[in-house]
C-alpha cells in the first residue's frame, strides 16, 4: 500500500493545494463539498450530500464491519500572509489549521480503496465546521451524528497534521489523546463617562484588570498541581475613544481540561473571578458553553494503527506522545465507536509554523505517509474478526 500511495502523491498534493486556495468557513463549505462529492461519485462511491448542511457521507462496500474515516473541511477567518502559488484567493479566509490536508488525504484514500477487495464497508465522513459552531453553539461532528453519519460504525479513524512534529512522524496514545474544550464569554459592566473625570464613573477597564489577574491564577492557585487545565483569553473588547471611559468590556476565552472534576473546578473559579466586578462597584454577565469533551482513543484500534506504521515505515516513525491541550470535536464521534486519532508531523524543516497563524503551512511530503497509514489501518480493521478488533 505504501508504494501505491506514493504513486498518487502528486494527486493528493493537487487536492490539498486546490482546497487551500479556496478556503471556506464552517457550515459554508459549499465549493469544497461539491468538489469532494463529485470526485467520490466519479470513483463509484455511494454519496450522500447535505449532511449537517455541507457535509458528505460516502460509502464503498457492503455490510459489516463498517469502518469510518473522518476528514474535516473548514477553514478559519484569517488573512493568509504566505507568498506561495497556492495561497488563499479568498480575502480574510485561510486553511490555517490543516483541514485542507485532511480532506486531500481522505480523497487519496478513496482513490486507492476503489481498487481494493475487502469485507464490509468503508465510510468517509467529510465533516463541516470543526473549528466553529452554528447559531445554536453546535459544531460539525454533533450535527453529523444527528444526520445519521455514525449509524452502525464499528470503528472510526482520523488524522490531524501537527506543525509541532517533524514531517512524516506520527504520535498518538491509547486513551485521552486530546483535551476537552469549553468556551466562555462575559461582560464587565460599569458606568462610563469622561476620561478626565474617572471618579464619577465605574471604570470597567479598571475592573477587568483585576478580573484577568484572578483568571490567570485559577490554574496555578486553585487547580491541584498534579492536575491539568488551561484557561486562555482570546478577545478583550471595550471602548470607542481615548477620552471616554466605556460602559462595559467584553471578554471571550477558552477552558481546556482532561478530567471532569477539573472542568467543574475551573468553572467554579471562573465565576468567582468575575464576581470581583461586584466588589468593585460594577457588575458582570458570564456564559460558559460546553464544547467538545476529551478525545478518547481505543487501545486496540491504536495498536493496529501503530503496528501498521511500524510495518510500513519502521518504528522510528513513531514519536513518543506528549499530552496536548488542543481539542477536536472528533471527540463526539469517538464516543460512539472505538477510535484511532493520530497526529501526523507536517513541520517545514527549519521553519515551524504554528496552527491558527497567518503563516501556517505544511511540508506536503507528509500527505502520502498519512494516506498510507490510514488506508492500511482501515483495511486491517475490516479484515480483523470482531472479537479481536
């Protein structure tokens, strides 16, 4: 399978660059979805369009077992700064997380699996909106589940490119592979006025400074040292002019955790931090929205994945896993079937470009490696008796 995959390396690269040039934000992946569906239909797959608005479910084969592969398709609202021939052509949008690579890898898999004989069914889930939510605060994976994408699935696989790892190397673990992620938004409410007469106002900017200090102390002072959590602020907005004290300041951020008791403790302490506003004469609102839970891998599926990697590329391709506090809504899918989620190194040598950054890019040589590992893992799972899978 490795040799077959490398023979279509250029095709996979072309897919990735095409998707990169035409990024689309979550639940609006119309061009991407149309291209994916057309390719799959031309390959002879049974294709269901419009799943979770812009998602695609495609199947090949028949009966049990059913092995699913998730590929997320959405981009981010970032203006690309790379000067490359395949740079984004859509102002203010960019594939800055690598979902273009995931979609390309899945189409490479679909191309090769068309010529394979196997028992059971391969099901591709081309998922919208992993990185954002709809108007009801729900991301793409739960919406795919609502539309029946996970029915009768016996195991599910997914890959995510990883800018922090050498290109072509993989890392994973047999249990909690990613953290849970919640979002919060709040307002610090004061009473605005003239910047030259601050004593006649209740300054929300002054208040928010104290609240931020308290938030930044949650992990270091309120969470046990042997537990893991992250609280990060993403936006801070307030004021309209340099001479005006505003009425309110808006804060948005994220909570990351690996254990539910830590999650509850952080929620409690976040509420305590914002309550400082009242002690300083102001008020606040706080809304904490549940996001994706921790992503749980299945030990047997991960063992198959690692065995495949070693057989195809040697054990030196496997890097020791270190716990990450990133999250992925793949966690919802992994609750419904044994899962194998792995990180695929994509670092450009000598130039590490972080995810969600305007200069993010990948070493495209990793694409064929990820494709080969996923195909062979899926085939082994299909050919493994249920009691051994």
